[in-house]
C-alpha cells in the first residue's frame, strides 16, 4: 500500500519541467526569439497552455504578454509589446517560443514562461532575463585568453631568440676559424682562436 | 649559506601559495550576503548558494589574466631558481629567477590596481575580502624576493 510520502514523491516525479534560457543578450533594434519548452510524463494534450509574463527591470509588477490556449495564440495588443510579438512555437512539439521584434532598452527585464499540460499542471515557471545592449559585449574569457597567450608567446619567443643567438654566435666562431686560411684573409679580420 | 637558501626558498613558496589562493578564492569583494571574486558572483540567499559567472566587462578579464600570469611567472621563477641552483657558475647571480619574480610582482600590482580602480560598485555594505588583501600583500613580498635574487650570489 502506498503511503502519503510515496504519493507525494510520485507526484513530484510527474511534475512538468519548463525550460527557458537563463539570460539572453541582444542588440538594440534586433529581434530575439525567447524559447520555452517543457518536459512532461504525459502525452501533449489538446488543452496545453503557454503563457508568458514580463517584468521590467526594477519593477515588481508583472504583465501578461502572451497566452496560448485551446489551440489559439493570443498576443499582446495593449501592452508594451503590441505589434512586436509573434508566436513562433509549435505546441504539438511542446515548444512555446515567442519572437520579439525591434528591441529597445526599455525591454530589459525578466520574461517568465509557464506551461501547463493537463492533467500535468504542477510545475515551476521558468524565467529568462533579457539584456539589450548598444554593442555586443566581449565574450567571457576572450580578453583573458588573449593577454595570457600573448605574454606567454612573447616569453617563448624571447627564450627562443636567446638560444638562437647563442647557437648562431657559436656557428660564426666555427666558420671564422675554418675560413682563416693564411694569405687569403687580411690578418686584422681573421684571427684564429676567437673566443 | 644553507640557511639563507632555505629562507629564500620558503619565502618563494609562501608567495606562490599567496598568489594562488588570491587568484582562486572567492573573496575579493564581500557584501552582506554576496561574495564575488574574479570568476564568479555568488549570492547566499535563504534558498542556498547561487553562483553566476562574473560580468563580461573587459577590466575583470584583464585582472583575471594578470593574476593568472603572476602565478605562472612565480612558478617559472621557482623552477628557474632550482635549475640555476645546480647549474650556475660560482659567483653568478640568479638573474633569470629575479627577472621572472619581478615580472610576477609587476603583474600582481597591475591586477590589484585595476581591480581597485574599476572594482564592482555594488551595495554599500560591500567591502574588500581577504583574497584582495592577499594580492596586495603578495606584491611587495614578490618584489622583495626578486630583489633578493638579484643580490644573491652563488657560493660553494
């Protein structure tokens, strides 16, 4: 017989899991696709719903901007994204992604996707943070790698040149002592036994 | 002579450890509930310990590179010291060791200065952590150690 603990554990493992990105970067004026997909132990039902809410940076209120239910997507027609939001997801494939067009700095904020797949409705909405930039920031680690690479490369180069010089000087001494044939070289230039 | 050598070697090892801990530890800036280092910003909320990669800004990448380079150069100077200990002619100076050690101290100084100037201006309760202090402590130690190597002469 199943105890209460077993039942709750069973329900936890059957909760719906929603995946969005963690953070998205975009340039001003560009478009961005915010992806949202979910995992559920049930087959995708016909009553599957997706809803997106938006909370601007620095504000505590969320506003609902997209809802998909009964097979029909409803996009924002009054809020900050009217005429800029498009549904590009495929609910049959558990994809509830939206496309935001013509981004501006005021679009910085957190977008939360909530998906429900009846009867599997227990789950945590997932949030993705949107950052809009004037220019794309440098990827993490590029400058670090470049500085380290250049300095170590210079080090290797200097050591190589040092040993090369030593090697060349040794060769020149060798050549000079071979070429010091009497009568051919003036005595001032070809001194035997140069150290 | 042996005592001096041992002392110098121990100082070098201490500097290497300081630099390594300073580069790796997560305590350059500590606030009320957050601590940042060169690589991660971590936040302790009642839900647990959340870490995010540090900002992509250029200056923190430069500080990362300079600290890593200082650790590497200190390590190279240690190897050069051991090598020159056995291979140097009598009366010779430990120039290679000194050059690497002084370069390492220069890198630590640059890294610490850049972090001080451009440091994350987060909450007002944030203060500098022990890893930042270690970097500043390691810099004069490293410089002194390099100068000692210039002055040191190999005797039999």
